[in-house]
C-alpha cells in the first residue's frame, strides 16, 4: 500500500508518499526500491512546477520505501547487492588473463561466432527437411 506521511522527519510542511508493503522476495524488494527512487527523482523534478500548475499540486514531496519490509523474515535486510569490480572484470573480459594475448581472445570470439552461425544454419536445414507436427 501507499501511505501519505505528513511528517516525514524533515519538517511539518512536507508530505511524503511511503511504500508500505510486506515483500515476499528480495528481487521484488529491490525492484520496488529502484522504482520508488525513480519516482522520487521524477517528483523532485516536478516540485518547482507544482506551485504554478494546479494538476501537480497534489504530488508528494518525496517517495520512499521506508515501510517496505521482508515478509515474515524471509530474507535479510538490508538487501545484499551484487556489483562487479569494474577494474578487475575489464582485463578478464579483454582476454589477457585467460589467453595471455589479446589476439587469441579475438580469435576465440571469432571462432565462437562462426560456430554459432554454423549451428543456426544446421538447425534451419534440419527444420526445412523435417516438418515438425506441432505436438509434444
């Protein structure tokens, strides 16, 4: 649910919209947090226009997930986040750690692409010569 929070801890003159939900899964929790952050940024961008536009006057000052909780302790809060160490993953993706030489990595990528094209062509040829009845 959504609750208007007349006193969001900043001042009595602000209204915040808080997402109140007992969430069953951490992926949904993370998605709701991300969505609320996007909405909060959008509301913040419209905040200056809200004074002059009658249709925007009802917008909350903030949108938060302060009341978003894990359902019956199904997962730990705060959420664990997965991030790649960009400075460490780049050399791995460039192939220097796996192949030693970048040209070997490029050759491997080329060979994988060529193999994928050959498999696709074989599947097309097989599908054209063997009609599938559509039943399992």
